[in-house]
């Protein structure tokens, strides 16, 4: 049982290490796994930071990152303050080159 667990941890560690290495490499071709992992890592960092900020409309704010490190925020929020905070969090995230917000105010949800 302990051997299976240790082997499972070793395999997961190897896979995670490979993904981190891929995310660190720069690649302009978004269809390439390296670029996709890098873009996904930036998106995940932003989503994690937004969750930590306890923005109530987080579930309605969508985050996408393109191959150049440009973040696109879409969806809706209850206040302009929530929109401004989401944009600020995205701009302060490592690896982000620019932020485009298309978040709309929608108070009735």
C-alpha cells in the first residue's frame, strides 16, 4: 500500500514538474502545449487571486489569457468597484502584459 502511494506521488511529481517546465518556456504558437500551459497558468493565478479577494461576482467574471500574455476579462459584476478590483488584480499578476476588460455591471443576480 505504501509502495503504491509512493509510486503515485513520484509519477504525479514528475508530471507536475514537466508542466511547470513547459510553462516557463516561451512559445508563440498557442496550439503548442508549452504555450497553452503558460497561458493557463496565468489565468489560474488571476482566478486564485480573485477568489482570495472575495469578490462576490467572481463566478460571473471570466478570465482568458492569449499567447502574448494579454488577459481578457468578460462577464458581469455587481459594481464598478468589483470590476476595477478584477482589472487591478489581473494587471498585478506576474506574466501579464496587458488587460482588456469587457465586464458589464449587472445588479440583478
